[in-house]
């Protein structure tokens, strides 16, 4: 999987960039802060930039950087004069002063959208809008991909087996697209969806007057698929008499239209699929054994989604991009929500996941979805108890808006956020004093006290202290820097 994308904050004003860093760590984004002179290293080293937040003066160096990297989105914050960047398409917006959580999340979301829309990411939009790429890097999917490549350029019939919604049709289309028949048609027929008495005419066509309602001659799917691939979906639902007729076509490579006498030659590759267990159907006498062996020349089994949980984040990304391309709306899931979705059983497999995402886009279009926003049956993680990589994302969520609305960058306010390493704990209260209080100051004081205690307890080993505080190491480092906390020597 690709590495996590980072936000780069470029600001020569140290105090301001530290405050932005605090907000970003609250939001749970990965980030680096730096002065203007150091920004180039991130472009040459990581190449994995979600967005660059530009603050203060826009210098020629910065203007050059924006123009040189059109694939990287930039956001402005506290910039006095941005006229030099007026025509840059990759400057997506600006953040108000003071920073606010909701706006920042929204802008970050736009940056994700920007990345998704870059040409190299639009792999799913081909000349055939129905063609869907096959997503997945898990072991079972690599195996499927290998089989597809093996069989594509042969004439062998393929039988795709697997639960509903696991991508059997996606695989069939991939085989077709990779085969030398790719210039020919790909014709799908859902054998389960067509009434038994119409299936023969659907597959083989009919002559005018062949039956009541046959007012003109009509080609069937076999003729439509000439030179290409015929995809017989839900072959297990094909009635027995049709199974006999299909077997004959596969053996003799000819058929007749319903009501017609003329034999028509056919050059069609057959790919069949079913979610049913054909071998038991053979035992029960509902599926013909001889047809089974004709179709089962090359079997491919599609894994259920619960057997490849690691593909879920990639699939979510792909499905969101599809809806975005179709509907112009999107949604984002928190890491915790994705973890929760990975634990789901997914009886309906990728189709169920796709339906869920569509539903989330309708309900929470262009917003961020956490576990508590998921429908109850998809909540497999208790938001309160979960100890994820970024617990502050959850624990501090409620306090965040309060806290951030109090941020401003006046110098005289600075004093509030510089503390001695021995904090004043005696003033801690849990009842609102009658004359009110400065909540921001109070919370910051509490935070410093807890951090100090954790550090003391762990001999100033940051990693262990961070664990004790349920926060990431990098977050703790940022906070120590912000509050100027150092070991007294
Ligand atoms: N590996 C995959 N990568 C991307 N999309 C997939 C994948 N598997 C399934 N899908 C999507 O899930 C939905 C169901 O797939 P489909 O091929 O119709 O399943 P099946 O034929 O097994 O019932 C479709 O929207 C399809 O695009
Ligand atoms: Mg299907």
C-alpha cells in the first residue's frame, strides 16, 4: 500500500507554525512543519505530499514551487498578499484566522479529491464506462490476477465461482479486455434474471413469427457476441432444457435461431459464473455434469471480502472515486471507521460495501464519517474503548472546537501557552468558578500537568510517555515543543 500522505506547513513564523501543528495533530493528520528554506527537501525526498499549507509572505521561491508542482495542492493561511498565485490552479483555498477545525477538515478533504482527480488516478474511466478495474493486493487477489493473466489469451472456457458481489463480472470483463478478443464485444447475460421460456430466444435469437409476439427477426446474444466474449452469469439458474442446448452449441459451435432452420456458426468465447455450488447441484440432478465439464475448463474462485480485509481501504478509496466521478460528491472515513469496516462480515461482499458508501455519501456528502456515523450493524469498534493509533482523534474531539475557537496569534496571548516544566496544578478545578474561567488556559494547564507527570514517570522517555497518554509519539513531541517542556538537569 502507498505510504500515508503528509501535510507540509511552511511558515517562517515559529509560533504560528507550532500552533498549526497542534491543530493538525488534533485532527489526526500526518504533517511536517518547516521554514521556507527547508521546504524543497520534502518535494525531493517524500514525494508523498497531501497538501502544502503556505503562511505569511509569498516569496518568489514559494511562487516557483507552486508552479513547478501542479499535481500538489496548496492552501493559504494568514497570507497578506496572494496576487502572485492568482492563476495557480493548484491553490485550492485559504484557511481563516484563527484556524478552525471544520474548515481545515473540509480543505484537507478537497486535497484528497484533488489527488483522486489527477490523470494517473483516473484508471477506472476507460472508453467503456462499465469496465471496472480489479482492486486488491491481498494474497487471494494476487492469485486471481495471476489466473486471469494465464487464461486471458487462450480460447478456454472459464468458470468463475464465488459469493455474490465478489467481482465475478469484474473478472470476466478483465479476462475479455486482456484477451485478443478485446476489440470484439463483451456481452453479459444474466441467466437467472431472464424467464425460462424467453432465455432460448434471448441467447439464440428468433425468426419472425417463431412465437406469439415475435413480430420481427431478432439476433440473440450469441450473434451479438460474435468475435468477442459471452458472459453467462448465474449459470446455475439455467433451466435444464437450456443446459442441453447450450452444451450442443459448445460442442458443435453452431446454433439455430428459435423458429429458424438455418445453422449459424459461432465464434464466441464463453465465460460462465455462479454463486451456487454446481457439484452439489449435479448430485441433486439439477445441473448437467457434461455441461459442467465443458464450462469448467479453467476455474477461478473469487475470495469473499472477509477473506481479504486488507483490501478494504483500497476498495473504499476506489469506490469513493467512482461515486465522485459519477455524482461529484464524496465522503471520507476516519481510520477508526475503516478499522471497524474491516471487521465486518460482508455477506454481500464488495457490492454491499459499494452500497454502504453510496448511502454514506447521500447522508454525509463531503463530510468525514467516524464509527458513530456508520449504520449500527457496521459499528464493530466501541468508540469509547477503542485505543487506536490516534486516540486523541476520539478523546479530544469534543474539546477541539472549543479550544480552537480560542486560538489566535496575538503576541500577548502567547504567554498563556508557555509553561514552566513544573506546572501549577493547585488551580485545577472541576466546578466552574462563579466568576467564570479561561477554559483554553485551564485545558492547556491540565494538558501540561498530565504530560509532565507521564514524562516524570517514564524518566522522560517520550515513546513510553506517549503510550501512557494514549497519543502518538510525534504528537507528544509537538506538544513538548509547544509548551517548552524539558527535563530539568
Ligand atoms: N476487486 C474489485 N475491485 C473493484 N470493484 C469491485 C471488485 N469486486 C467487485 N467490485 C464491484 O462490486 C460490485 C459487484 O461486482 P460484480 O462483479 O457484479 O459481483 P458478482 O458478479 O460476483 O456478484 C460492482 O460494482 C463491482 O464493480
Ligand atoms: Mg454478478
